C-alpha cells in the first residue's frame, strides 16, 4: 500500500470492483487504503490468502495486482511466519542474487527480505482462470516464479512498465472533473532543498510517509 498500490486501489474502485483487498503491514498505509474503500489485511496478523478465501466464500480474487515487486518482505509473526520460515533459504538465495551488498548507506536503500513473496501470494490468492498484473519492479536477476502452479490454474499474466502517456489524458479528466482527488494520497509537502532527507524518510517507510510533494 505504497503510492502505487494506493492508486491501484483507487483505480480498481473507480472501475467498479465490488471488493478490493489491500495487503500490507504498515498501519499508516493500511489506514489510508481503508479510507479509499479497501478491505485491509495485515499479513503479520492474518494469512492473506486464507483471509481472501474466507471473504470471498472460497472463490478467491478475480485479479491480483502486485504493486510491491522485489522490495517485498515476509511475515515475521502471525500465521504466515511459519510458512515464511520454511522459505527462508530460498529468500536468502534470491536476495544474494539481486542485492549482494545491503545496508551500504546506513539504514537506507535496504531491499526487502523476501523478493518473491508478493509473487507467491499472488499465485495462491487468485482464482482459477484469474489474472495477475505485475506493476512492481523486478530485476532480471530474479528468476523465481511458480510457473507450474500458475499454468495449472490457467492464469493470465500481464506485466511491465506503465506507458504513462497513454493514460495521462484520461487521468487528467478524472482529476479536473472532480471524480478523484490525487492529493488524498499526498502525505507531506517538503521544500525542494530537502529532497534527499525527505527521500530517506520515505525509503525507510516511516509512519505517515507515503507520497511527498517537493516545493521549489
């Protein structure tokens, strides 16, 4: 439920989704996701796959949007922690491939500890013949995906970088028409001269730091 995930939630609701689930563990981000209209799931309290299965009567999700990418982290407590512990060796190997050096600048620019966690959740929580959309960023060095499980569920995978220019005209119409106010997700306004320090706060995912406007 960072900026990209929150806008994905807002977009899903605008497009008429009857149920939208938001999966994260940071309270301030989950609170904003709930404010936007999502049903929130803290993966350190609930198993998100089981929670969505129960909420949909066993149907699971029609579409899963992975807005995390390689910065995913695994549960450290709750029912998901046991499963994560079984995958620790896998996660450690993935991390060595994509980020052989970590914490090179104190507590900033530190990768997630489970690069494939969001992908694993996505395959498990989407229904048969469902769709997974990947907008989170993955490097070419990550080579892990449950292709066998995805194939046997007849899943459709769509992914890639956003062609922004294609969507900007329609997005501007939504903003100008008062249909959606993007400043809902704006959490801070900082002077441009403070850009480095502001980014460090955001990068550490400190409470309340979600989307920052830099003022010249």
